[in-house]
């Protein structure tokens, strides 16, 4: 009997020491001589912070706590979350982040909560939750990111919500669209990224004030239709629908403020038509249609302000290219690569083109390029290499340059120099006299001589 009593007393003493240590960690002054009866008042000295003391896995917490931030973060031994007094809690940021063993979350008050970002991030086994009242929450970014077991999330949001970045990113079993009030959200990047089981969404998504819609539905492979989404305030639509390979059509979008369209429709292989896009402020359309293999007709875009168009038409099935205005284009690498249906490309008008690596790579049926200006490519980089690689059907290309060295570098990328009649494919009539003089040939031994550079064999 005496031994049991001593054991209990020792347990109390150990608990006291643990609590004393924890209080000191929180900045509370406590003496070794202070009696245990003073400890509750010492706990109350912690303003706006919670005090968590573990002893044999017992959590000590009071109803006055206002901050649950990082409460269980990376506690990968925790298998269940207890119901905690949360009436006064204002933040639950990263509360359960990385708790990859919990399967359910208890019912607790969210009435005062304002931030829940990363609250359940990485809780890969979490599947059951009560209705979460997020009506006072302004930031839910990454709240359920990589919660790969949830199929639905019943939440209540309001006009106070401002940021939903990556909220459900990686929830690949989510089948039910959550009730999110996007009315005043400004940042929604990646909200449903890689929600690969999401099939339908509401007819209208009110994202009127959202400036960042990048990656919003990236990787939603089963999403088949989208009736309406407000993009009128968006400055970036980067990868908005990338990888939505079941999506059949895209609604009309208001894009006059958008600057970045990179990969917006990349790998949307079921889309057959491209919506009208306003490029008034656009600069970047790189990989916009890359992988849209069902698109056979190139859209009529105003590209006069575009600077970056790398890979824009890669792997499409277009056969005719409109006479786009590429006056401001600087980056055109892979622009028409692997476009096997194109036979003729009109004059591209590219006086500022500096990066053109693999620009026409593997366009096997391309026979003519009516004009391309390479005056601005850098001779000291590799950004021009493989420009015409695997274009074995090419019969004619008109190249313009004000610099002979740059022209020579591009000529070097033309296919099949062995036994190839360069005069059959290269028209330099628009080039400067210096350029023309630089490529004058000496045909004595069947060689085209480029002074101080290299020699090309031809027929």
C-alpha cells in the first residue's frame, strides 16, 4: 500500500516538474519553491497563447485559450483529436498539420476562428468531419491540402473569405464540390489542384474579385464541363485548366486584365475549340495549347503584345497558321514543335526574337516557312539550337537578319546538309548586304563557304 502511495506521489511530482518546465518555455516566471496550488494562476499568465503539457499523453488546456496554431503539428503519433474548448480561439493555423494517423475530427466551435490555413494539411487518412462553420474565416489556404482520403467536406463560408490558395489541393478522392463563397476571394491559386475525382461543379462560380486563378482546376482529370466562371479581375490564368483531359469545352472568359496565360489549357486533349481570349494586356501565352491534340483550327488571336510563346502550339493538330503579329515576341522556343499537320507557316514577323530553340522541331510535314527574323538571337547561347531538327520535308524558308553571324547560326540548324541544296530552301533576299556577302558561295568544289565559320556540303 505504501509503495503504491509513493508511486502516485512521485507521479504528481513529475507532473509538477513537467508543468514548471513548460511554463518557463512560455516565458512565465516560476520558482522551484512555488507551491503546486499557484500553478493554475501561472497558467493564466500566458496571454493569447495556449499551454500544452504532455504527461503520459494527457493534454492540459483551458477554455481561455485563443490560439490553437501548431497545436498538434507533425504529431504523427496522435491517432485522435479530443474535443477541445474553442469558443475563444481565433486561429487554428496548422493545428493538425502532418497528423497522418487521424481519421476523424471532433465537433468543436469555429465561431471565433479567423484563420485555418494548413489546418489539416497532410492529414492523409482524415475522412470524417462534422460541418465546419468557417463564416468568420478569411484565410483557408492549404486547409485540406493533400487530405487524400476525404470524399466531401461540408463547410460554411461567407463574404469574409479572402484567400483559398491550395485549399483542397491534392484531395484526389474529393467527389463533391465544397460550398465556397468566392465573392471576395482575391487569391484562389490551386484551390482544387489535382482533385482528380471531381466531376461536376456549380453552374456559376462567382470569382469577380479574384486576381489569381492560376492552377485552380489543374489536374482535375474527370471534370467534364464548366458552365461559367468570372475571370474579369484575373491577372493570371496560368494552368487554370491544365491537365483537365476530360473537359470538352471552356466557357467564354473575360480576360482583358490577364497578363499570364501560360499553360492555361495545356493537355486538355478533349477540347476541340478554343474560347475567344482578349490579349489586351497579355504578355505570356507559353504552352497555352500545348497537348490540345483535338484542336485542328488555330484561333484568331491578337498577339501584338505577346513576349513569350514557348510551346504555344506544341502537339496540337492545327493545319493552318494565321498571320499573327509577333512584333514583340522574344521567346519562341518549341512554339510549333511536334505540329505534324502544319505544312506552311506564314511570315512570322519576329524582329525581337531571341530564344528560338527547337521552334519547329519534329514538324514532319512542314515544307515552307514564309519568313522569320533572327536578328536578335544571341550567338553566345544555345537558345537557337535544333530550330529545324527533324523537319525533313522542309523545302523553303525565308530568313531575315541584320547580322551575318546570327544568320549563319540559324542556317546551321537546317536539316540534312549532307547532299542538301541550300539554295533550294534558303531565301535571304530581305537580308542586309553584309549578310548577303557573308554567304556568297564558292562552288568550285561543290562547297558553300561561310567565311571564318564553317563549310556546308550541298548538291
